C-alpha cells in the first residue's frame, strides 16, 4: 500500500501547519533559488545561466552545446539563447572544434570564473542558512534523509549520471 504523507505541525495540541513534503521541499528550493537569483542579478544573470556556468566550471574539457542540451534536458534553441547571452556578457567564448566543425566548444573566460566564485559563496551561505541551528548530527541526518528520499523516488541513478558527467 502506498501512503502519501502529510506533515502536521502541532503546537499546544492544535494543528498549525499541514503540508505535503513536496510542498515544503518546493518552498525550500524556491527560497534557495531566490537567494541565488538575487546574487546573480547584480551581474545581470539568471539562475539558469548560473547552472550552465557551474557545469562549465566542473568540466576538465570545454563541452559542446549538445552536451549542455543532453545534461540539462534543454532544447537546442534554449541552449543557443543561453550561450549567446553568456557570450555577449563576456562570461564564455564559443569556438569551433578543430575535429568537428559542427561543434562549438564552450570556453569559460575570466569573468566566468569570477562568477563561479560568487555562486560558490552563495551556495555555501544558503546551505549554512538551511541548517542553521542544526547540530552536526542533525545536519548529517538531514542530508542522509534527503538522499534516501531521492533514492526512494528513483532519482539516484540520475544523480550518479550527473556526478559522472561533472567528473569528466
């Protein structure tokens, strides 16, 4: 039997908050995204562009736009638009591949490296805010429970694939 759980927060015998876990996770994700968007706004970037830059920073070899399409499950026009805007803002350079002229390699420029430092700082700050007031044991339990929930939803294979891609 499958049971959809709802979280009930009870204070002095009265239910004060009733939400499904998915809603609470969505709120948390939205707060973290808003914080990143605020940090990126000063550079006139969106979180989608930030995700692309984070992906580029983890790569040892400059990827092609097709790699981004496949990794992020985005259409060719969407990726082309994202990359075009990043190039106009001098975060990246697009250059033809010597072996395959159909492929444009994406190179991170110094301004892009600065952006990643900002993003890493915001990520660390966000994660510290999420677990503020948690003991080290609670932080470990929280991470463990999140990973178990991800695994329960069948997404662990997807996470492994993303990790493998970021390691290459």
